[in-house]
C-alpha cells in the first residue's frame, strides 16, 4: 500500500494483458497473480472487483444522470460519490452542468469533453474506496490542462493505495516507485 508501479513498453508488449489477468478477465495458463498473498482465483469476482478501482483509456459512461453513473449498482451511497467527485475535482465539472448531479449524460457521455469524462471515471473508481488503483492509459486522451488537474487529483488518491499505472506519457509515471519495462 502506498506504492506505485508503472508498466511501460511498446504496443503489444503485454501491459494490458497483465491488467486483464489481475482483474480475472482471463486466468493465467501458468503461474499465479496474488493480492495480499492470495491467488486471485481464490477470491470471488465481487471481492476482487471491490478491491480494485479500474480506469481505462476507453472509458464507459452510461446514458442517464451523473449520480447514477457514479453510484452504479447502489453499493456506493450518493454521499460517498459526492466525496469522491470532490476528491478528484469532478465536482467543479458537475456543478457547471445544467442540473448538476441530475444532469443527463448522452450515450457514452459524448456531451462532455474527454477530460470531463475522465474526471467522472476517476470519481466512479474512487467512490468505492479501493485498496488497489489500476490506471490503463487513463490520461492518454486528455489535453495538457485536464491532465494537470487529473495528475494533482491522482497524487492525493494514490496515497495509501497500491497503484498500477500503464502509461506512455512520462509525466504520468515520473513519480512511480518502480517502473517495469516490458519487451
């Protein structure tokens, strides 16, 4: 906890495959992946997914209001979602929208900028207060100003969490505790 590991390497080197194995989208053919010493195959999908906050490059927002997108299945209270939004700076975006938390999102959130969608994705991941944060090219599609806001939020959010970051931008991983280069 409190450490950041960055995965870098060319396209096809296996960075996203490692994340897919951690999240059990696939099981390893040999070897094992552990969380706190426990093989992920011994954990229920619910236990594993609750422990991990995952933000990917190609994020998905649902048609509906912002609150529903952050609360999702009801495991997160609206109050916790609001705290998470404030923690990542998404509350500023939400407050600007007509209707605020009840503002309607178009399909995939296309009525928001890429940076605004990304901030909501970070807020959704953080609302569950995961012990592990996985970022898969999470800031690659945002402009420099949005990335600066997101980086400031991430510095706070990574504190006390195990973080796994896949990135091509050096600015995203410069403060990592270790950087693994995949070939």
